[in-house]
C-alpha cells in the first residue's frame, strides 16, 4: 500500500529529519520514493542514516549496517 512521505520543503525535512538544502532533500525524497516500490519502508531513523551518508557523515558500510539493524 502506498504511504506518502512526510516532506516539509519549507523547513527542509523528511520525517522531521533536517536536510542542508532543497536540492539534497528533493534528491533524497525521489530516491526513497523509488525504493518504496521495491518494498522499502522508510522511518525517521532510516532517513537520518541516508542523510548522514549523502552528507559524508558515515560510510556506505555504516549505512548498510544501520539499515539492516532497523
């Protein structure tokens, strides 16, 4: 079943997770939406991990580990 992603472009957040700019927020939202067709169910924690990866705060290995633990 389709569940809309709570995106707040005025405050640059997805699921309440803050993004540094609108471009990064939009690209992340599009990627999450695409992966939802494959069964991915985003949570605030997974969105935070994705944001941390794309802003180079964590490595790909760390991202995979976090997502698997969720």
